[in-house]
């Protein structure tokens, strides 16, 4: 939670102040994120080793363990979201195929490792301006605006609203069939690994929410909802953010924060992508010049 608080404070401070130490604050955020993601990668690696040594993940295939199946479905949907972001960032199909294979077996170890790699690729200038933005944004030698993807905003809204309903239905079904999940027999070795993985995903998505939200109260409430209700709250949050986009806008804009930069510094630049910020009341984008 401390790192999440630092993330929200640094991003909010960067948007609204002309303080001369702003660059140093964002650099501290970058170091904090690297440290946290390195730790999470190691934790997930240990969990995977534990699961393999304990029962070789045989318990993952127990079809009668309803609550484990619920968490497994949530896990698959969550990594699909991360994979969609990876597809947006990486255009080479060989990398996409390799990532799909690795993330299925490596889970959050792969997710945190990839984000960590992106942080280490940042230049000192990018790290001191908006490291989370530069991690999220596509870095191709063409305007990011042209990469709208195949799904429209309306279609994506329908998908996430459907996911909320699906997870609600699955939870109710599992509760009726298998009773409460708060029992010792539910915690098989595979279930323990999945819960650790989902907990790490909660941290990652919480950092993203802290980056996106302009109000610390909203950010805290949504993070608490995700901790308590898991994937249902996460999909509801993404659906909510999609409704702030107009149907004409590309879906990938949901990745970025909503507040415009008000510093006196020049806007952040990246090769082949136009940095942009937008507000809920003003969905039109403000584009800045890019490096050639």
C-alpha cells in the first residue's frame, strides 16, 4: 500500500505543480516500482516452485474443486487483459506467441518481469517525467493514434459488462454447489499458488488505478473493492473507464490517466507515440509533437 500511495502522490504532484523537485520525485517512484516488482517476481517464482514440488500442480485439474476453478477462471481472464496490453505494445507475432506461452506457465512472474524490463528500458528523462505512462505506451515508429485495434469501444464495453455478470454467476454457482470458500480443505497446493498469483495481480492493477485516478479517495475505494471482490470489481472498473471514452476513440486510451499536465515543463515525448492526456468532461485528446 505504501508503494501505491507513493504512485498516486507522485503522479498527482507531477500533474499539478511546477515544483523544481518534481523530476526527483518521479525518479524515486521509478526506483520504488523497480524494487516492488523485483520482490513480487521473486515471490511468484518461489510460489511456482512450491506448487511444482508439492504436487506437480496435479490439484489444478481437480474438477470437483469448485472454488479453485473459480479462481482459475479469474486468473485466465486477468492474464488475457495483460496479454491484450502486451499485444498493443509489441507488434511482432513471434514475441506475442512466446509471451502467451510464458505467461500461462509463469503467471505473475512473467507479468512483473516484463513490466520490470520496461522500467529498465526507460531513459533518465522518461523516468523523471512519467515512468508509468512510458511503460504503458506503445513504442513503435509510428503514431500510436493509428493503432486503434480491431475492437471498438462499444464492443469492449459489452465484453467487460458481460465479464462482470459472468463472474457474479460463477461465484453464486460455486457458493450454492460447494458452500463457503473459507475452509481449510479448499486450500490445495494449486489453490495456494493461484491465490498468491491473484494477490500479486491485485497489486499490479492497484498501481495502475492509483496512476489513473485524480482523486485519492476514488483510487483507495476502487483498490479496496478489488481486494474484497476481486475480478468482479476490476472488470467493473474497466467497464466504467470505457464509458468515459467516446465510441470514436481507440480502446487503448483506457490505459492512461485522465488529467492533463499543467506543469511548465515541456510535455513528455516518446519515439513513435504521441503522449496525450484527457479528462472525463473533455474526451478530445491533446496531442503533442513527437521526436522524429
